[in-house]
């Protein structure tokens, strides 16, 4: 399974998730991410998940480029997004992706730090039994709906 496959199984994928932990294990060639994944229709709930990428071929992190108008408060987890493949218009040199592997990218809001993950398999396990109210409250507003009170 790829990270894209996992995202397709989640209501919001990894979009607007919070990055709680990232661990690289070079000896076992794994990447472990703990993410607060948005669950509710309006992102009013989230649930802590562990995502493990095995068969890690490479991990490339680009330096942060903070936007002073969009910084994450010190007491808040980094807010992320992700996608399959390369970031559009990114010219960062990357190793070639071996056959049977996937390439996925993540970035964090505020620092705009990107990282690429290339691996062979990805698994997701829930670390909480049920979704909980999101710390940030309802975030998603659909056309024709009223925005949540601020």
C-alpha cells in the first residue's frame, strides 16, 4: 500500500492533519509519522494515527522558509498537507525512485518546510479508539454554508 492509497481511505486524506511526531529509523529503513487526521465532515473532529513507511529508500527534507504572516503558534502542532509524487515546479534534485516504490511529499504550514518520502509500503494504525473534538474546531466550510463563528 502507498501513502496515496492510505489517503484515499480517509475523509480528508492527510490534508489539514497535524504532525505530532516524525521518527526515522535508518537501521530498519522505516519512517514513522504520528498524525492528528481530520475525520469529521467539517474537520470538527480528528483522530491520532500512526503511519509507518517501510522499505524506506530515501527521505529528503528541505530547509524551512518561514512566512512571518503564517506562523504556527508555539503551542500548536504543525499543520500539514501532502501529495503523491513531486511538488509542482520544485527543482530539488532527488534520487531516482526504484521500481516498486512510491514517492510522496509533505509540507508544514507556516514554515513551508517540505519533505519527500520514498518507500515500498505504508500502513496506518489508529492510536485513539474514536475521533475527538478538534482543538482548532470546525475548519471546513462548503459552498452555501455559513462559516463557523470565530
